[in-house]
């Protein structure tokens, strides 16, 4: 049982941090204040080949695993870029897995390389208003016609849609009252985001302003048959393969945010002098920060365990959800404690802690709430009755 990184994994972490060092705190603060997508960062990471870290070499990827992807995303957030940096490249890192696993050879070669190179930008369009986590109840309808599908519906909380030209779309191809199981009749497409047929409306939100969140209003969108991923009706089964990797990556990002917050707070505590002594000498400052460090590192072990299990082809649903829960809670506590350490200056933008606190709420909420994870763990680990 070895908990240390391999030399290759350590090299990945250091190389990513080196790339990220080109983008300082002021860059990320400007992206947030101006609600500006970090195109320069996205381009730099794409050109360096990092977007394809978990994709097969045959489509331009590095052929590595989710473990390495998690280390990369953790380093991206930890560099100070937080969720703005991570979310700008999050989609390409894991969202093309459905094409890699279920797409035809033609689709893989046509769809994946332009995303990894940065030529195309994508969004992941699954969530809908009034549906929440009950994905089988989505209302977006794809009606089969000669040569393709006609799509109408709405999506919500779709990241990067302001900048994307491609989208991964889940829609119902068979009405729910015509299938034996509610998980049947959903189909997955990777297609053009046609702005003549899709009205993209920005959602003004609390944080991560540099990466947009949106509502999509889809009216008579035409999707050619060759953009269907896998078999018609298998969309729900296909997206299930991406749930655990997504949780692992979000957890790694929360870890990164927690680490940079504690680092900055400890630095401030060493430099800030009150009553003729640095405040870092006070145990009332030391203990909360030390506790946060311990919680972050403990959470990291569960996250990396889940990633390692996934890469070995083992069932890691419990570990991925537990890791996401622990990392999000520890990340949030770390950012909040960092703000308290800085006192009033923790509320000031120039110290960046307030940005971390606003952004760490994202992995605490998405893609599944902490309460739903506890429901899942209670059922799967403790054998308690399903509560939803």
C-alpha cells in the first residue's frame, strides 16, 4: 500500500503548476470582475496537450488515467485559478468520454481531436428546469425524422455555452410513458450548438463569473443521425459511465481551492503583526488552519483511492461519492477559515480569499448535493432503505 505519487505523477503536477504560473492572481481576478472567459489559459493548456490527458493516444490524447487527470485539475485550482480555471477546461478532460467509449471510430476521429486541440469548445447539456437530479424526467424531446432528429426543449446551468460551438446533449427520443423502464428512451448526441436554433441566456450568479452558466432554449434544432452517440435510447446508460469521473475531478478541484486558501492564510498569519507579534503565533489562528490542512489531506486520500479504483476498472461509486463529499466539505471549511484568518481583509478582492470562498460552493453543490451523497452512502454502505 503506497500513498505517494509516482515520479511521473509528480512530474505531471509540477509541469501543470509551471504552466499555470503564467497566469497570476490578477489575471483570475480580472476574469471574474469582467466576466471574461479565460481564453488565453484554455489555449495554453490545449497547446501543451493537457486537455487530452485522459483520452486515448489514437485521438490525440496522452492515454493516461483519471488519477492523472485529477492531479492535473487539483494543481490547476491550487495554482490560484480556482474553479474559473478548472471549469474552463473541465469539459474536454472528461465530457468526451462518451464518444471515446461508445462512439464509432469515425466519430472519435471527427469529434475528439478538435476539442483537445482547442479548435472547438464544448458544453454539456443535460440538466433541465424543474427536473433537478431526476434525469429520467427530462422534457427535451428529439423526434426521429429522415436522416436525423428534430429537437425542442430547455436546459439550465449549462457552462461555457456562451463560448462553445459544440454540445453534448441528452434528450428523450421515446416518451417516458412508452418505455418499460424510465431510464430507457434517452439518447445522447454530440453536435453543433446552432445559435439560430438555440437561444443562450446568461445566468447571473454568485461566483465563477469568468466561466458562464446559461439557460438554453432549443427550438427545432436539427441533429443529423451521424451525431448520435451509441444506440438510440441508451443515453442514460452511457452518461452513467461519466458520473464517477466527474465526482472525482470536482473533488480534486475543491481540494486545490482548499490548499491555496490555507497557503495564503498561513502566509498572511506570518506577516500580519498585531500586539507586537505575528497573529500566526496565536493558537486561535494556528489550530483552525492546522485542522483544515488535516481534513484536506484526509479527503485527498479518498479522492485518489476512488481515482485509482476507476483506472483499474473497479466499481468506485461509494469511494467517488465519499471523496466528493469529504473534499467539498474540507475545501469549503478551508476557504471559510482562511477568510476568518484574514479578518476584514479576507473580504477584500485584492487578497483573493473571497473569490475562493464564492467558488468553492460550486463543488459543494454540483454535480450532486452533499445531502444526496449521504442518501447514496446510507443506502449502499449501511444498507438503509432508499429515501428518494
